[in-house]
C-alpha cells in the first residue's frame, strides 16, 4: 500500500498517536508532513509506504489555520494547557487589533519559537528545557504570513484565520499580536484547515480510516501540480 491519507486529527491526542494508529492499520512505513499540538485539531497529511517520500512537498507548502484567542492572560505554553505566567485587564478594541495586524504581522518576519515546542537547541528539544525549568535562549524562525482575517471579536475573544508558511507557530503569533497591543493573550482553540492542495473537508476521521481513503500516486501528481516527475518516477520504479 503506497499513497496519502488525509486525517482529521481530533483534539487531545498527539500527532504520533495518529501515525501509530495508521501504521497499525496498514502495516506499512508511515510518516506525516507536520505535527499538530496535542490540544489542536485538524488536517494532517499522512504518507504510507513509498509515499513518505512525497511528504517534504506538503511540509513546505502553505498552511491555513483557524484560531480562537482570549485576551487577558498568557500561559507558559501559549495555549490553554499551560500555566498562567502573565495577566492584565486590558482588552484592546477591534480597531486597534485590525490596525496592528495589518501594519506589523503581514509578510516576512522573524518569529521567536515557543519554549513548548519540538525545536532542538544544543541537541535537546525545547519542551524538555521547559519541563526541567532550565533557562535557554529561544531561537527564531523566518516565517511568512500571507493574510490574517478577523472572523469575530467579542468580549475579549478573537477568532482569526491565518494563511502562513511552514514553521509558523500560531501560539507565538497570538503572543506577539497581544504584546504589540500592550496586552496578553492565549490560544484556546486551534484547527488546521488546509495544507496545499488539501482541505480539511477532504479529511477522514481517524476511527473511520480504510484503504478506500488512500490517495494513489498518480492522483496526487496532478493535484500538487509538480512540474518535475523525478520524485514520482523514483517512487514508481
């Protein structure tokens, strides 16, 4: 079995658990194109068998996320699973938020990686520094944000849709937007809607995965519009 699976990961399980379950189902080599935080939900692209060679394409492609952000406090993990480390009573108005987002957060930027992440510093994952309460200089990543749409804002809860590059942390984006407004914020909901060229609407719930949901090589070739056939020829042979 060689192909791609589009999985709708539920909140509360690790991305590794998704991979493990798919591997058990098909008894093949399995990989993914990028993890989702345990508390997050949404689209994961899973490669099965030789299709794992395709995953780098999807890892590099742009992503779309929907997030809910609550102003008033910031946690150490920058989401609702963490402990509160900063708080204040300031709730910015919608005009301030809109202006700040459009003036400061669209385009290319250097983003400081959250300490609760899998990024390695000196051979050690950052979240392990956090768990052991060790100080560490947080690295930055170059990211690109194409757009941030404000979907709603009510009583300090902001809902946004973000189109962004590989490596963008929505938790860190929430932190940075809030701090630019002299406020604090935490992500309460995060869903990945899109990994080019796939949508969450095409994904299947993990509990219903079967062989009929596997996308074969040839179909993926046309969907991704890859100009070179080198990768596919290498897999097919």
